[in-house]
């Protein structure tokens, strides 16, 4: 039910969203079918929350995209629209799109939809770039009664490996590689197009973990060199102490077309770039274990040779793995302590929570099930409400009630200080791993 609620919008919510977007003059922000200003959705999110509709920015953007696709299909041939109740939004969508075309003509822009025959596989691109000056042409093919929502970007500098034939490799077959691979295969990558399982390959010295990848339709190999030679973007998802030997093994097979993404904790971009050819595009990514269920928290940084579009490609590929953010490399080790190690801190707390209930007489299985649901529900509310944790905590407390007594006991036990120290210690350990790996960089640089 929770998953269905995430994607299901009732008519009242949809109508209010369109009302807000109309008031924000969304028509003026359309370039073809791409919304050029991300701030518009941020403002829409705030207004919807004020009205009691707690939807994330991504959910609002996705709903708008669905309505656009339906609008173009409905406008061309009403019989092709299968979405329930779309006709009741058709009038509003028509007026918004008409306003967009009128505004574009009056300002001399070329943003109207162009209908072309579907002879090629088009790249879906719905990226919002604030104050972007680049032009995009909207395209749609309906001759086969399909609704394809596409934007064709004319960018002569976009390398050929960023197309729908992108080949992705994973060196390492552990949990992180598996979680990311699942997300990549679900991504419908906005830049690279859909990534089919046949375009993904995994290498590892042991076949122990190959089974679950093969169930995804992914090819497996024991040769890292073979994998790198046949892939464009390679995730190095191994333990930190193995990175030096792995990169030394593959360096002769890495070319300027490759994008190397390291998932190794503590190994810095400087170290990675020092172990690879000088012109290699390198990014550093830190995911966490919930990527296995597509609820991860991922932070990445770009190396000196990586461009904005390389980061955009990675973000697009990982969009179904969970929350994906980019930041300076100095934040990566902090993220490791906060979210990478923090998952274990949450598990420890959940275990203690359940054991407290067992102590008071509840069966263990039930106590652990309720503790898990409590952590899940609290986390989702914290994420979706946008409120500070202290505010939500105060909303649970009533004067003289059970919660404030329990919180007092936790404060006496030093839970807050212990947790902050745990994040600090884990962060410092990540930095220490980085310092240990650094000396190897200049020795292996090409």
C-alpha cells in the first residue's frame, strides 16, 4: 500500500498541482517539453505541502511528465489514451500548452512540439537546468499508437558512449554492486536511454555471487581486463585495500572513452587518478546498503577530468537507487560516517528498541517486526515532511506523557553524544584509509 500511495494521485491532488503550476506560469518555463527551471518545482512542492499534499519534488516532476505524455497523445488521437480520468485534465493541459506556444512565438523561441516518424530510438531527456540557454526540440511518434516523450539535445560535444548503447561494468560482485546494478537496470536513464541487461557485465574472482546477477540477465566473467575492454562506464566496487591492485591490472585497458566510478571507501580521487592514465574520467561514489532495496543514500564527486555531463549521466543511471546527490570530495568521508556506517548505527538502535520491548514481555519476533516498521515509518515521515527532526520529536511528546520520560532516559544514557561520536569516528577512519592509499598514487601514474 505504501508503494502504491507513492505513485497514485487522486484527481483532487492532480487538479491542485496543475493549479499551482498554472499560477507559477509553467508555460513560460517550457522549452519543448523540458522545464528549464527546477526552482519552479521546489516552489510547487512547498505550496502543495502548505495545502496538505505531501509530495516530493521528484513525484511532482514525474506527475507532470505523465500528464504531458498523455496530453500529446490525447491531442493527436483521443483513442490512444488509456490513463483513467485524463480527459478531465485535458482542458487545463491544453490551455497551459497553448500558453507555452503563444509565449514562445512572442519571444522568438522554438519550443513547440515537432512531430516526426519514429525511425530511431530517441533519448529521453527531462533534465531541468536553471537558466539554460541551450535549445531543445520536442519530438513524438504516434504512428504506431505509442506515446514517446522525448527531447533531442543537439550537443556536438556529447561523446558517443553516452547513447542508448552505453555498456556498464562492475568490478566486484558484492552487495553494493548488486544494489547499483538493480537500480541501473530500472533507471530508464534520461541521458543514456534504457540500459538492457545485455549491456551490463560483472567480474569477480569467485563465482559465489554470480547467481543473483545472472537472474537479472547480466553477463559475468572472471577477467577484469575483459570487462573493462568491453564496457564504457566501470564501477570499481571492491574493498579499499584491493583498489591499487585492481587499477594496476586494468590500467592498460582504460582509454579516454572510459568513465571509472569508484565505490571504495576512503580512496581519494587523487589516488584513483594517480593509478590510472592521466586523461581518465574518474568519479568517486559512496552508496549505502539500502541500495539493495532501492532506498539508498548516494553521494558522488567528480575528478578533475570529469565534466558536468559525466555527473549528469551517473545521477541519471542511479536515480532508482535512492537519493542521489553531488558534492565536494570533502563531504564523501563525512557521508561514509553518516550514511554508510550510519545504517549499522540504525540497526543497533532498532535492535535495542526491540530488546526493550522483549524485556517488558513482548515476543521477540513481534518486537523486532514492530521496531523495523517504526524505523521505516519514522524515516519516511522525516524525509517526506521536510521538517527538522527536533520538530517531529516535539510533536510526539505530550506534557507528562510516556515519550518525554523515555527521551529523558535516553539523554541520561548519552545516546545523542554517543551517536555524534560514532559518526565522527567513522568519518575519521574513512579519512585515515584515504591517507593510507595516497602514497601509491604518484608511483603508478602514467
